[in-house]
């Protein structure tokens, strides 16, 4: 398949970094960290919005040292000052991995899948926390993927090759699969950057074709789940939403990485964004829209409770739980 989007996504340090996302999962965080607070210690939080029930479910947390490469257009001192102002550690970042289950019209939709057994220490806890929430993994009817980076899709297939959700239908954005599924593009990429392409093949080669469906970002799935184009992080990156007004929930996935940096400073470029300028423009526009709408917002790298509102703050925003 070939990508037809006019904007091209350059190979560089961002693409090299995204090729090995699972490598960042190295250490478990401590419960005392403000950035990973789960007061009940359950690994999930649930919210009722209109006719839908939405559950934020943690796949775990990993710790990565903070260095000058994490934010590409701000100094390490600026990044550390932003964290210190929020009473967060300045030597490392505890990275949450948060999936969401939407229950509506008699079906359960899982948004992104985490690592399964493909990640490092402190990850792969999704099924444990689903169990605590009373959601058997086999009860998931549909999976909607925001994009095809490893920490979002590895939870579909274990290291052994076994499918984790063989009964579920899996939706992914057409432009996203067109990019990562392009053999010519993979061969043209620097060797060190081919890991992301290869991992997509590991997960999806041999996957039952009747369980895979492509969608066009901007369309609605099953007449109830909205998909919102949010490109820049990857070519087909998609936000996912349900409901309206104050009862609307929007999963912005990796539109922002760590919210305490990239919600507050939407112009900052995280090392994982494949097209940093476009990602920043998308982030600014989407956060401004969500602040205006006033609905609930969560993201894949947002900590529990996983639900908050976007508030305008100077030339940036805050995520307020």
C-alpha cells in the first residue's frame, strides 16, 4: 500500500526513536509520584457519560531518565522548570500507558492495547486491571487503534504469536496502515528506523482478515464512535470521541505525550513526533477546541484517574482532573 497524503513525514531522530518504543519501559514507578496517582490503587477509574460508561485502565508505568533529547525545541532547564513548578521530578519522567474501554449500545470498545508481554518491567498490566474493573478481556467486541506505534498495538499479539483478542474486530486508520504497510517505504528507511515497520508486520501478518477493518479519520464507527484526524505524531494518528457537549469524552491518544509538558506547552516537540511542526499545530488546534467545548479528555500517556478537562493557561493549556 502507498501513502497518498501530500505532506511527507521525514526520517530523523523522531522516527528512530519511535522504532523502539517498547524499550522505554524499564522501571516501575512509585505510588507516591503525583504524575501517576491512583488513590484507590485499582488500576482503573470509571465514569458515566450520558448513555455510555467509560473506564480508564492502566497498562502500567515506565520510568525514563530525563535528558535534553526528550523535548527537541526547549532546553533541559526549561523542561525541568516546568516540571518543578508542578511539583514533579526533574531527573526522570514516569510514563503512564492508559487505555480506555467504552461501553455503549451493548458493546465494549477498547481504545489502544498497551504492551501485553512485549514491554518492559512495570507494563503489561492491562488484563489485571481490566479484571479488577469487572471487564473480562474476552468481552471486548471492538478495538480501535489511534495509530500503529508499538505501545499501542503490541497488546494485540503476545511474544509467542498468540492473538490476545481473537474474537474482537480491530479498526485502524487507512492512512496509518498505508504508511507502515508500505514495503518500499520500509526498505527506503534507515536500517535503524525499520523497527516500527517490522513490528507492524509482526502484529498483523497472518491476522484474520475478517477481524481487521480500515476507517477514514473523520468518519463514525458503528454510528456512535467519532474518529478525528490528528496527524503529525504519525501520518494517520487519530483521536477518538463519543457523546456531545459536557457529556463528550475525547481520547487524544498521543496528540500530546506527557501532559504536564505538552499540554502546558503545545508548541514543544517531543522526540517521538514524526512531523514535529504538524504535530504541534494539531495539538494547539485540538486542545483549543477541547477547552472551548468543555467535555472530558484523556490520553494514552495521561495518568489515572484518566479523565480531566482542558483549561486555557496563558499561551498553553492545563489538563485538570
